C-alpha cells in the first residue's frame, strides 16, 4: 500500500510538472522604461529559481515613443514593438504588464480587460489616479475582472523575511497592536539633475509625489500587518524646491488610526532624506512585545516578548519553501528576488502561504494615497499659506 501511495504521489507530481512546463504564456508589455527592465529580468529568472514554471513568450512591447519601444524590444528579446492600440488587438497576448506613467494606468487597465485572450494582468502601482477611477475599477472587478488574474506590483510583500514576519505576527504571540511606525525613504530628489530627469513624477498628489510613488509600497506593507481599514487623521508635508509643484510631496507624513484594534501610528515617505539609500523600516509595538523589520537587514526580522529582556533575531535568508530556496536558504534576499517571486505567484498561483496583492488590496492602498492629497492640501492651507 505504501508503495502504491508513493507511485500515486510521484505520478501527480509529474503530471503537474508536465502541465506547467508545457504551458506557454504570451506576454505583452505596455511601457518600456526602467521598471519594465526589472520585470523582464524577473520573468527571465523564473526558470532558475523554480522547477515548475510555464514557458514565457515575450510577444510584444508598446510605448508612446517608437524609438524607445523598438530599442527595448531588440535588447530584451520581444518579438515585436508596436503602438498601444496595435498591442490591444494582438490576439496572441494572454498576459499584460501595465508599466507606463501613473496617469495612464487606469486607461491601460481597461484596455487590457477588453483584449480577446488576456487571462493575466500585472498592474504597477498606483493602480489609478482619482476617486472616479477607483469607483470604476471596483465595478470592473465585479464584472470583467472575475475571469482574469490581477496582481498589483507591491513586491515588498514577497521579501522572504516579511513573509515569515507576517506569519509570526499573525500567530498572536505578542498580542494586539498599540502603536506602529513605518518609513520608506530615498534621497535622490535632493539632486536637481535627478529631479529634472523625472519631471513626470513631480505631478501633484495623488497622481505623483512621494506618497504615491514610494509610500504606496509602505501602505501595502502596513496593511498586510494592520489590515486594510486604516484611516488618516492628519498629514504633514515638507521640502520646497524650484520647479516642484506645491501639491507634489517630496516628504509627507501621515498619522493613522486602525479602528478594529484602536492602534495608532505614523507612516512617512520621502524622496529627500539624505543618506537613507533605499530604506523601508517597520516597527510595531504590541501588548505583549514588539516586532521590527528593516530593508537594511533584509535577511531577518526581530521580535521582543515581554519579560524576555531580549530581542530575538529570526534569520530567514532567501527561504521560499516549499516552492524554492534557491540558491540556498541562508543567502540574503534583495529587491529583485522578491519581484521574481511575485512573478512566480502571478503566472502559477502556486503559493498558498503568500499574501497576494490583488486589485482589492491595490484599491485599499489607493484610497490612502488619494486621501493623503486632501490632508496635505489642508496642511498647506493652514500652515504654508497655500491658498
């Protein structure tokens, strides 16, 4: 009986493996900028990290500028480069990656849903730019979105130590949260030359600004731990530079309230924090202990239990078991590693333990991004004479 059971398990494994390795998914990109390069990397890397992945065919790339899309297609191995309207008619495409400027994400999302054979949509954040677009997205999700796998680009949720940290937090070992603090800091926009190259990202919130661009990742991470019902009580803004609109926050800080637990905290996003590198930091203080994670030490998270008198460092490394731990569990993870795993989830759906950034999650994040603009406007009117 044991031998027969082993044969059955082996047969099921081989059947599943054969099915996934024989599957082909034809991919189209809308957008050919820097983030698109990272997505191509993640797609091409899948076969090195996972045994059971479909074959990904880079079918077409579209963007506004002919020169950029053609150069991208040639360098990255896409079969063709074409205008967006032509890509929308391409019946070979089954998966669309929406990677263009923030202000056209919603337009491209609607277009992707109307394509004849699309079954997968990967939507970069922010998912949209206005309350009207949010409401339309909710309606689309209830109708056209039912037969399409939609995933939003919050890959920080797939950092291995964040994944394991979430399991620890949800175990309830340190009790109900009392207060929290999350930071996502860069310093690049202190340089005038850098700001000039990225003028399109200096549009007023909620379309642009630090909270939409960087902070949305932080909001996503915070909601994974604290829930999606977070409310803003107030907002602050700082950083005045020539050529930057007053409504575009270079630094913003929110005071937040979580109604179910009564927990309160702060969240800040910055493009002008000198020396910060690419800092993501989360601290949660609870009734029976505390939790903390920092991207400066991505291979572990830490926790403290009341009465222990010590912080415990829980080393995780690049452990994505049971699906993979390549190259080994103790190797430190990085930003691109989490993106690779996000693509594994997107194409296979084969990770029951993962927190998936679906469109519902993306819209919850977008609500905070949108409301941020209102609170920052109120702050400017009250304290900075922005009439």
